[in-house]
C-alpha cells in the first residue's frame, strides 16, 4: 500500500506556522529563512522554499558579488553604452555591429558539475550558454571554451579532461556549431575543481532582439522543448537535498544525479523552432530554462513584466512519475524554453512547434495582479511577489581584507633565480618551455571539435582569436577571444585582470578586428574568505577601469564562487572575453607566416626584464612570486588601431601576439603554424634570454611584405609605436634560426610542441 503524498499548499502553510523546514539543507541561512517568512507573512510552502533557495543561491542571486558588480555600471560612459542594445542583467549582452546587424555573446561557468560528471557537466554547459544566446532572438553561430584542470600528469586530470573535452565536442558538434577558440590551462590549484567556462556568440538583425519579460494581461505562458524530469535537481543552484522529507522522493525512487543530462538533438530542433517563432513575430517575451529551471523562468519573466502571473504546474509535461511541485520547479532538465504569447497567436505558435516535433504546453497566463501564483491540481502551492524571488535576494557586504601574505608573495621575485646564459642552455630552455603542458600544442583537444562546420569559420585555434563570418554578402565578421593568466592575477589581482583584458583585446586586434565589447566569467574561491573577496574586488575594479580606459563596455558575464578544494582556493581566474568586428573577413590576418619569401618580421612594442610569474619561472624553477608585467592600455589601443589599419590596407600578411612564453613561444608557433622557416636576429645590445622569454605586454610579431615595410614602419613611427626589425621569412628553409645563438629544425620543434598532450592523454 503506497503512502499518499501530502502537498504543502499556501493554506496549509498558513495553518501550520511551526512546521520544521530544512532550509539549512537547501543552502539558506537562518536570517534568510526569517526574511522569507517576513515577506510572505507566513512560513513558505515546500515549493516556495525550493524557489527561494535556488533563486537566492550564490549562482543565481549574486548575493556576495552584486555590491562589487555595480562598479561596472558606475564606470560605463554614455559613449560606451552607445552600441549596446542589451547589457548586464539580460540573458546575454547584445551590441550593434552596423549594417542592421547585432551580435550577442556571453560566457558562463559549469565548473562543479563538470568535476562530478565531466561529460554531461561540460555538454550541458555548452547547451545552457547556447540557449542564453537563443533567448535574445539570435541564431547561435559559434562556441568557444576556456578550460582549466589540475596538473596534466595527475590521475584525476586524466579522468576529468577527456570527459570534459568529449562533452564540449559532443554537444557542440551535434548542434552544428563550430568551436572557434578558447584555452586549456593546467595548474595544481585546479585539482579537484576544474573550470569549464563556455562561450557562445550569435547574430540577428537589430529589430529581432527579444528580452525576458512577461507583459500584457491575458497573454499566455507556453513551456516548450523537452519534458521535465528529475535530472539536474541540485545542479548549479545548489539544491542540497533529495527531497524535503527524506532520502527518497515520492513514489520511492531516488533522484538522478544533480548534474543535468543533455540531448543536443532536442536542442537543435528547439533552436530552429525558436528562430521560426521569432521570424513570424509570435513571441512577446522569452526565457530559457537553465539554472533553477522553472523557478527562475517564471519568477524572472513575471518580475520583469508589468503584472503578475498564474501558472498551473500540473500541466507541465513530465518524464518521471510522482514528481512534487518543489521538484518540478527546481528541476534543471535541459532543452526547455518558456515564452509569453498573445492569445490570438497561440494556435500558430503551437502549429510551428508541432512542425518541429517540439512539445509545447500552455501552462498559465499573465495577470493584472502583482503576485506569481502557482497552482497544483487546483490548490495554490506558490503565492509570492516575483521580484522578491528573482531580484530582491540578500545582498552581502562580505569582509574584504588584503591577505597578509601578499607583500611576501610580491617581494619574492625572479631576480635571484638562475638564468640560462649559454647558447646551449637557452636552446634547452626553449624546448622545455614549448613542450610544457601549458605551452604545448592543444591539437589533441581542438581536433575533437568541429571548427569549420557551416563554412563561415574564418579563423580558429590555434589562431590568436576565432573569427566567424556574419554576413555572406558584405563579408562582415566578428572575432572573439578569451584570456586569463591566473598566475598574474594571483600576484596582483587588479593589474593581472587588466593584463587578461589587454591580452584578449590584443588577440582580437591581431586578427584585424576592432575590439568592441567585453564579457567575463569571474572564477574565485569562497566568498566567505576575506582574502578571496579582496581578490574579487580588485579584479572587478581592474576590469571595469580597464574597459573604461579602452572605451569598450562590459555587456554581461558570470560569477562562480566556491571554487576550492577544502580550504585551498583556485588561483583567481577572471576570464575575459572580447568581441571585435571586421568589416570584411577577406582582410583577416592569419597567424602563420609563409606567404612570400623575404617578408620582414617586425616586433611591435617594447621588451623589458619582466619575468615574474612567467612560464620560464614556472617551468625552470616551479616558482610563483614577484609582480606581473606592467600594462599600458593606451599602448594596447594604439597597437590595435595599427593592426586594424595594417589589415585594412594590406600591409600585414601574418601576426601573432606575445604573451605566455614570450618571443620564443611566439616564434615557434609562427613558423610551425605557417610550416615555414625564418631567420631571427636579436638585439645584440640586450640580454638574449630576456628578449626570448620576457612576458612584457603590448607586443605583437608581424610579417610585412617587402613592398609594404617602409609604409608600415613609417606609420608606426609617426604614431609613436616602437618597432624593431627582428628577422625575415624563409619558405625555402626547414628551420628556425636565431642568428648567433642556435638553430632549430622544424621537425625538432614540432615533435617538442605537438607531442606532449597526446603522450599524456591518448
């Protein structure tokens, strides 16, 4: 005989105020629970408690970061906002790129799920960010991923990395979206806490922009896409318990793991269905169902609208029996969308869903009230002011304290470390650096991705940035890059974050695109640690101030806290994504040299003795200390303008920025990607080691045709950009010669650069 499930209604909650509730197990503090009771004037029902717990979680409410994130708005000028069509607070940022085109892009984290279940965690991270782009009204065009793992030779890295990479590839490839950029970084701090940050970029006509709001009394709420199941409960929103009453849920079956389960083929038809609905103007407002599921979609749509909302929860299509209202509202099952539709257009909306074989169900309507009311078989289980759920969660002013160890860390520079001096030592160091896991070729990872599906990919890894064609008639395209050297951020969070911005900005410019906007994914340890909050505050201010100086806005992003194992936090990792625009992708600048014999190699920018936090210090001495390189954002802006001008006027045939590993790394990658030899001449008045391994910012190596060298160098000189003639391209050679020092056969370099990851993970 089965036990009858008692549903906790609002009437029952009012009549039983002293009923114990597991708010702590759901991640709510005692004062937060007390505030919920104050808002409602009674104890919450089980369903309401589930909604508040997931929506007031760190992931959904930004309760520890909101205070600091306001600084982005304070530093964004009207000029920076001019090209923004949607910004912080929306599903994704949207910018106007001209000719009636708008581009939307965003990066989000799926870190903890990817450690628990690497394949599904990474796959659903891709699926979620794609739906964020879709919800803005855009066709998703490409994805990118910024990945970080523990030591490359650690057993758990060999468990996590293959699954994550396969998940990214499996979902993106099935959707037919090219993967055009990203990073793979190894560091002991990520052991037990990998970072999986997924980016998506999409395009639309400016008039097709859609936002998440529910307005218009009587408009219908339609849930469409996959059925709702038990998978994903307790996923990104940290819903901690199986049920509110024990280990097993109604019907005696355990919930599936808290990592969501993805189905890219369902998402593929959902994308096409949505785009047809948009094209026929059948959607008033729309929201994807990601973290916090229906709790998020209904409360955010209602909160952004001009009235209330009534939902009949028992209409939701389910794929598990006996689900409770709390479970349905908290489920993070994938491939679902929620739309607001005019009643006169519901039939046409449903017909299009049937055409695409997408399940669609009318589950409620917009009301003229002020509350979100959710019924279950005729009884009310939720009756809340929606803004208190979606936007008025707790805001914490966490203690911010500069760690007492920071001075000692910064004083422990590399000046006292032994440096290679002889040609033999320098030669050995070059080979050690380029074969180290972080500097080695990432082909083992990127070849699992389809980088060229649909035929609009112009540049992809190992190029400095990914470049995708938006308009086949004009050739207009956008470039995207993600970057963060977390070692630099650890040494100085403010300057380190500006260095991440500078590198991502420079990478976009190196393709010939003009940087236009920024997104971010801020990955840090526990916000309850005052030292972590100091790192976070410094990073936010560094990024906001840097964007203000460069004149490009932060359009949105993501905060991921609690990235640590025990008491050990990850290195602070504020991943910065930059988007740039290129009027005609035919003028893009490739990474590899080899177009013409005798082309001149020019090093743009200045090299200083800046080796603290460098790859050399890590590889040769396992050392992290000192101060990161200086950053000059005005110089970065000038460098970008010259690269864009050089692209536009046909003066540059190849370009590659200098960052991790310095000039040595850039030279090796340039000749190997171009499959072409080169002769390099170092400055005889400067230390060859510093010239090869310094990681000074604001530098790019360019190849310039002999016919354009004078015109290009005169432009650099006239505009005050330092440059130095560094070598020549030699397609007939099969080696990289650093004159007076050493010569590397390309076969030797290729074996060192390409052999590391396959040996570790094949």
